[in-house]
């Protein structure tokens, strides 16, 4: 009898320890998945998404229906009144190096964050409006944060064609010219959008990541259990929003962008788990564009990272930037150069180009 009791106690103890271990694993997985599915911009905690007033900018709010039928908030931004410091920097450069063809661009779509999508894109808007461009910012999270989870552009990119439809409905031109600039989250979203909507006639992506799976893997401690943790995280994400890390790969979408669409890849941040210069070079290589460029913020003789033999072939083509101000003014001139030239030239029909697979089932 005592032996049986002792055995039962051992089994019970084992079950309790296993249960406690499972709970710890669940909380660990939950802690890793939560910031991926709800990536909040801590810099804007407590702020509204749409500021009442911004120095140097005139903002015209409007709404449109998103892909899921919900109302989306957007704002059309142009230069007005006293200039901000960012605008003055660009205007100072333009006084020496004027632009001539930006008038062919009707709208520049700007996207940076899922959370506080409008407010986080305003610095880019300040730069571009200083050159006379009209920018369009929107909130990928939806009005009143109606979308509880982020899919890193997988679904949010479907809002872009509807946003362009809304712009066309309110434009004096029947087919207004639209280009796009994205950073971080917005870079991945707009790479997907440009692959699916041919109305985007130029694209600049800043600090883009190659794939969500790769970025998530880099954020995890390197151990033999990492593949198991990744699978558990995928399971948790799939049960919550119906997607896995494998589903989000901006580098794959890059190959579907038409060859006559100028694409600029810019790496401004120092390498981190989310994005690296190697990611930017990988995206560059996957592009079919005849007018692709890659720029990187590299100080002095700072070396480039260890790259594959194929990536080393383009090292002479990497334009070195000295600071972010240089990058932003150079971006304006890139829009006035390769992008404007491509818009003014007849588009190239390429029936051999692959068609991106539909993700409507997601």
C-alpha cells in the first residue's frame, strides 16, 4: 500500500512539474508573440493619431472603406505657413539644386507604422512637402483602433488599392500619378502593394526587412530550442490571426514589381534584429526593376557586412549616405530624376512577368 501511495505521489509530482513547465512555456511564447501581433509605437503613447496642427503642414482629413469594410482614416498633407526645420533643410538644398519635374507626381503615399500610422509618417511628409509634393498618410490599424492585430502588411496592403480609388475619385485627373515611400513596417506593406497594384509608379523603401520569420528568429536567443520556439510562435499566431511568420516575406513580393517601376532601397538604421543591410541588399537583388538603386548610411570607411558572393557583385553600386538629412534631400532628387523620367516615358509591356499569387484566402 505504501509503495502504491509513493508511486502515486511521484506521478502527481511529475504532472505538477510538467504542468508548471507548460505554463511557463505558454507565458514565454505569449510574451514573444504579443509585440509581433500588437506592435505599439511607444514614442506616441497617449497621443492621438491625427494631430490638430503641425508646423509647416496643411492637413485635409478624409475617410475611405478598407478591405474588411471598416472605415479608415487618412489625411492629405501639403506645405503651408511657416516652415519646420526639416522643411527648411530641404528648401535650402533645393535653392542650390532645384527640381524640375516633381509636378508630374500627384500623390506620394507614406506609410511607417501600423500603430499611429499618420503621426509616425509626418516627418517624411515634412521633407517631401517642402519640395511641393502632396502626401497621403493613413492609419493601417483602422478608425478607433478597430483592428486588434497586425499582419505586417499581409492584409493591410489590401487597403492601398482602395485608398488609390478614393484619391482618383477626388482628383482632377482621371488617372492621377501615385508613388509611394515606406519605412520599416510601411516598407514591407508597400512592397506587397506595389506588386499587386500597377498604379504605383515609383517606390522607395527605407529599412525594409526581408522576411518576418528571419527577423523574429534574429530576436530569439540562439539555441537548439529556437526552431521549436518558432513553431510554437507560429501556432499561436495562426490560432490568433490566421497567419504564420512564413506568410510575410517582402523580399518575395519584390520580384513581382514591374521592371519599369523605379525602386529605391535605403538602409538608414544600424543593423538590428529587425532589419539589416543584408536584408536591403537581398531585396535589391530580387527586384526586376531596370531602375533600381540601393543606398546605405555608412560613415567614413565603415565596412559593409559579410555578404554572399552574389551580393558582393553589387557593392560598387551601394551609394553611401553620411546622415539622414542627406538621405532625405537625395530622396527628393531621386523622385525628380528616375521616377519622374519613368512617369514621362511610355510604360514597358512585359507579358513574361509573373503574376503575384492571391492571398484572399488569408
